[in-house]
C-alpha cells in the first residue's frame, strides 16, 4: 500500500461523511457514483494516476453539490422539494436581503412554482424571489390582513403577483376511539 492509496482513502472518508439528503438528487447521485468508483479502486491495487483521477472525481462531485435546504435569516430556514417544485420558508423573524442573483435557492429559481411562507416570518428580503419566473402560488400560514402588513422587500414581483392563499390552521381534536389496556386510542383532528 502506498501514499496515493491513503490520499484517496482520506478524500473518500470525507465524501462519505456528507449528508447527501441535503442536496439535489442529481448532484447527490453524482457524488454517490464518485464514492462507489473510489471504493472499487481501493479494493484493487491502484496506480497513482488512477488514485489522482478518483480524488479529482470526488472533489468535483463535492464542489458541485447543490443544497436543497439552508438558512435565509437568523432564525429562518428554507427547504426545496424537487418533486413538487415547492420552496418552504419557516421559522421566526426577518429574511436576509439578497442581490439580484444570490438567493440561497438561486439554483431552483426557474423551477419553483409554489412558495409556502410560515406565519411567523416578519419580512421577505430584497430580491429573495426576484428571478422566480415560473412562480404561480404562494401559501401564507396566517391571515390575509397579516399578509397585507408583511414587509416585502424590493424586487419580489414574482412573489407578489402570484396567487396568494392565506390560512390560519386551527386544529380541533375529537377522540373517535377510546384507548384500552391493549389498544391505542384514536383522535381525529379537523382544520377550522
């Protein structure tokens, strides 16, 4: 075993520690392929050239990962669902301001059709949805009156021109099956 073997093993260990669920399925898949290729190379006796090629493949895959969730305010988080093309913003407080092309969901701006905004969001940052050209629906988790007073920064026309639906979810529960010593009970919830 030689030093290029250990160099590849070190990069492979780093790559395997990455939580691929935080990234798009396409970029996570490229990383998985690079990991598999590196593991196969480690099983066989490898040359320095092959080791360097596998390290380069792993590093490229790591550098090209695209996040699907992250922070967008001191106490705000965002998450993008690739399948439904929905961006959800949750938490409490104000969203950061952005320039025309640096929102954290920039990689998805031409895909996002729906935005869900939690009730405790105090403001939408400048340029947050500037380039979201296919955005059609916004679901706001509070009342229409609160939407009207929500501070929305500059250059968010795609957000403000979408179909806005406001709703405060109030759930009331009713016991439909009482628990026994051998069976759990069931409580049904209705949204008012």
